[in-house]
């Protein structure tokens, strides 16, 4: 995307003269094209607005106002800047080299009317031009580059003395020059470590810095890497009208340093003050600004005391070089105008408009409160500020250091059918999604095996090489625990399913139905653990017990066992990367008397199960079957193995399984919650002769029973 300035294909931009609406809604496929684990990186919107030297743009709506002030076409103010560069031993290598490259570029951008100096600091302070600021001339720029080039990393980090020295340079320059000469003074401090030499106590460094600067100029800080006291740097900046930037350990230091300079390199105004009549507004956000830089924007918001007063008076005062600027205007409140966005496209019923103006006020208010909280040393005041921040953040849904984001599952459309059908979309070896948020399913479903036990309960055995499927029912009793897979001695895996009863529907041929209410998966390799699944929760116990609700998507794993929940839909359990089971969650919004929330069990990957595995499903994983026909009074005759059409009813259809002949009939079964239909050969009477022994031989004593004794007599 770097060489393409056009927006991604999943972005829609609606734009009028006064409003733009950007919608970014990538599909799962488009997301995976960017990154397998979802969207990684920043979504950047670049825009500009028409500006002029006026009071700015004031938008008023529903008792709130937002004031944008961003004049252009002003001559830049002269600036006096001291670059304070960490040259301690930890800056060795790429950090210092990248910083030098950025400073070379910045020096070329200085204007002839600017003044500058450079300080390198470690445990010693090294000032390029002692005791004075130098003008920007070709010779001075050349000499500055030579000085930067010769800086070598050594020693510790004396942040306090470096700031004191730079502040003294600027204070002396300001005192020695004509007071009417308007200019902007800045310190840009870059470090990759904590204070280790001289004054190292943060509170003392802060008070020393504030005392040295005395609100005469601004301090901007840049921290590189993981060893930086970011709280100290941030507070040093905030208390002295600046800002702080972070650079990650492996990040190129040149770009952020040059980026910060680009933001503050062209000052246009200083000492900006925006005033409104005190009897007209209340709860106004920050309205005093030491500097305004080209390309930035001053934004102020507040509440109107009298929304129907007709007009709002606005005054902006500022300094520009040798000039004092005063801008005044009256903004209409009640009359529809460019200041009222209610008629703009995309703003329907005032909902987005309310969100727009009021949220702008709440955002700026939270920002101001956070700054006050960071600057405060009074514990009682900090507690009060934190409470106000939390209250506003929760009211207007902002993430702050004191609040977090909790995503909620959307409710299904009540106009849809009564049964809350779970989806098999997203099932497979791993489900990846945000915690608490159901990821939109990919249109390409992950294929899982048809070998399953679902419904009341209906069993399906898929034999891919024979191109046929076999099915049967087990009519157990409520409370029965059926052993579905038993391979405890080899792979260490056992799967048990507990039945729950329900009355049969009206006119049903059965007295009752049974469904799986709980699926228990046990594994003892490499360490003993188990997963217990119900329609509402998943319990994972591998020495530490963890309970997860089924209505939130999540993935957890340990000791070779991974559990992925796809909210209100299914649970995938993967063991050692070679065994995986999918459990469908069947829930009813308004269940009838004969309906019960229940589970369906599907085998997704059985490679890790051994040929000795058993159980109602496990015993067929390494065996094949053949379909034959046995005419009345005749011998069996082999028929097409992939036949799906019902044969002549006169011959008896037989399956040959493990040397046994089993009479079967052709049926169609719905699986995956009715989303697919499978043709299968049905064995009656609780799978008599199809399974080893009788179905009662597969009853477990309790959900965690891994017993392998199987005293059966094969009946032919």
C-alpha cells in the first residue's frame, strides 16, 4: 500500500463541500490479506480544510459548540531552538546514527531568522556554542554538522543538568534581546535512558525544570526504547507547554524526531487566547495556547448557557512577529447556517450531530482532565480528577488509562425463526477473534468431518475411501454417559457425552428424546487435563480451573491443549496439534416443552488417535465397510460402494463390518445443524451388530471415566 495513495478497496468515502464520511469495513478475506491475525497497523485519514485569517469556524448544535481555529498565510515567527541530545553509552550504534541523520535534515530546514544551539549530554554537558544562541548562516550550519558528526557515546545520563543548561541559554538570549521582538523559543530533548548522574529524583527534576523555564518557552521530549522514564518525560513536557513522543526500541529514530520538528518547526502565532462572554458559555475546554504552529489546529468546545440567545460573541487575541492580533465576530446560534450541521448529508435525526458536537466537547474535556491529573502531586486532587475522567469516559464511551473496552455480542434479529441456529462457519483447528466479540465468518467454510453424534442423538460415521456413510441412533436414558471416543492407553484421549431427556413432540413415535447436555474431553498427555462443555460454559482444568462463557469468543491453551470458543456457535478442542473435535452449541431463544439446549459432537481431525481407539465413534476410525445385497434365499453379492440411490427393495442391503453382516436401509440425515444433508446407510435397533457389543457396554460410570475394560461378545 505504501506506493499507492488511494484508499483500500474496503473504504467508502462520501463527501460534500462541508462534510466527509469515511467508512472502513473490510471483510475477513480482506483482513487476512493484510495480516493473518486481523488488522495490524494504523488506519490514517489525511485531510485539510479551507482556512483564512479569521476567528475560525464555530459549529453550534443542541446546546454545544465546537470552535476550530487554524489560520494560514501568516509569516512564520522567528524561533530559538536548543537541541539537547543524549550521548550516553546506551546510545551507541543505530540510535545515535539515526538521530544524527535526522538532525542533519532539521538543520537544513532552519530559516535565516532563526537562532539555535546544540547540547550533547552524558555524565558531562557539552555545549556546541558556549553561552549564546547562534544565527542560521551557511557557516554555522556547516560547523554544527561537524560537531554532531563528532559526538561519540560514553558515560551516564544527566538529564537535569542538560535541561538546566539549555534553559539558561534561552533565558539569557531572551533577556538580552529587544522585548518587542516576538519569537518562539523551544527546547527539544532526546534521550534513551533514565537519569543516572547528578539529580536522579523525578520530583526534583520536575521542579528544577519548571523553575528554570518559568513559562517563557516550551520543552518537547522524545524517548527512545524500553529503558526510558516516560512518565518523567511526559510530565516535563506537559508542565512546560510541550509534548512527548515515544520511539520503540526497534523503530527508526530519525522519522519521529523529524516528524516532531515538522509539527513545531513553523510557528505562526504565540500567546493565543480565545474568549467568549462569561454569561454565554460554561465548561469551556482549554482556551489559552502558548503557540500555534503551521499545519496544526486549535480546537475549543463548550456548553451554551442560553442556547436560544441568538448569537455567540467570539474574540481571538494573539501575537505575530511585531504585531498584536485581535479577531472578533458574532456567530448566529438559532439561524440555519454553515455553523449548523443538522442539514448535512449523513446526519440523520440529529443523532450523529449530537454525537459529533457533544462528543468533541467530552473528548477535549477528558484530555484536559488527564493533563491536570498527570501534572498533579496532590493525591486527593488526583482521585477527584480520576473520578471525573471515568464518569465522562463511561458516559461517552472513550478508552482512557482508567477505563477499558468491553465488546458486547449483538442480539439476533427477533423476527427470525425461533431456533437460535448455531453456525459451523468459523469451525476448524483454530478460531481467532477479539475477546468478547464474534468475528464475522468467512464465506469459505472450514471443512470438518461428517463423523459425528448430534441431535437426539443421531450418529454418523463417514468412510471417505468407501465413498459412503453409515448412521445409527442410540436411544439411551436421561443421565446416561456414553463413551464416544476411548483411546486412553495410546493417545491418552477420552470423550464422554452425558444425555439429558426431553418429552417427544406431539404425535411423535417415541415417548422421549435424549440429547447431549455435556461433552467431557479428557487428555493425560503430556499432563492430565480436561475440558467440560455445556451449552452455556466451558470449563478447562489443567491444574488451574478456568471457566469461560459460551457467549463470548475466546481462545486459550496450555500443555498441548487449545480451546477456541466461537460465541454462541461452537467450541473447538485441539490436542497436540493432531487431534481436534468440534462441539456445536444448540440453543433455543423460546424453547418448546420438547426442546432442550444441547450439544453436537464432530470429529475434525483424528490423525493423532491410535488404531486401538474405541468408543461409539472411535472404533470405526481405522476400519472400512463394504455394502452388499443379500437376496431372499441367496448368498450376498457385492454392490457398488458409492451407490446413493435406493436399490430394489426386494434384496436385503447389508454392510460388512469387521467380518459381521449388518442389515441396513438407505436414509438421508441432516448434519451441521441442518445446513447439510448426508446420504447414509442406517443400522436399526441401537446399531445392533454394527458396533462391538451392545450400546450399554459404552456407558461410563461418570463423566471423567477413562476405563478401557470392554467385556463384550461379538455377535454375528
